[in-house]
C-alpha cells in the first residue's frame, strides 16, 4: 500500500492493529475489484457478475438465496446480478430436481465457453497482481484470510 516510501493515507503504521488490518484489507479488496472490473469492462461484465458465475459453478445449481449467502451480499443484489447475467445469456434458472417449487441457477454453455477462452489471461493477471508475494506468503495470506472470513459474524456461505 506504500508508494514512494510513504504509507497510503489512513494506513499509517502506528494505528491500532485491527484498525490498520481492516483498512489494508478494505483498500486491497477495493483495488483488486477495480482492477478486475477494468479487465471485464470491454465485455460488458463486472467483477460481481463474474463472482456470481463462479459461485453458481462451484455450488452446482444454488438458489438465488444460496448464491447471495456465498457472496456475502443481499438477496436483492444477487437477484439483480442474476437478471443481468440472464439477459446476457450467461445464466438461466431451472426447477430444482429435488423440489420443483424452488428454482436454481445454472450457468449456460455460453458462459462456460466465455470463461474457457478468457481464464488463462485472467489467471496470468492474477499472478502478476500477487507477484509481490512468494508462494509461501501467498499460501499464508490465503490461510489467514480464510480463517478471518470464517470467524466474522453474519451468515455463512452454504
């Protein structure tokens, strides 16, 4: 978070450790979100839309509520993202085979083809963005972030 040897405003080393950690994580997350939005913009997609598609594939047909919980967002926000992705032809809803009254989210073949084509480039960008960390540091960062995420109050991903 430092540029020209100076800490970013609000991220001074003398802060309470929890406050500094919060600010660093928030700033880092926002910067990563912006970087990915810039990569996706030409295709008319957002990082939130990409995240929802990732959740749909990983959860193998969640409900909107389940996808919202996994993303840590509201049902209303997830529903808006679903509407946009459905309009783009990347997502559809189907009756849940276990409970026909319930609808589940399914990624389309168009979505699968889109990500197959662009994943290598996006993965290379992620490698570049995280290149300041060694493989061991990246593993530790991930482990610590996952532990913090599990310990935070609120709904848990399903």
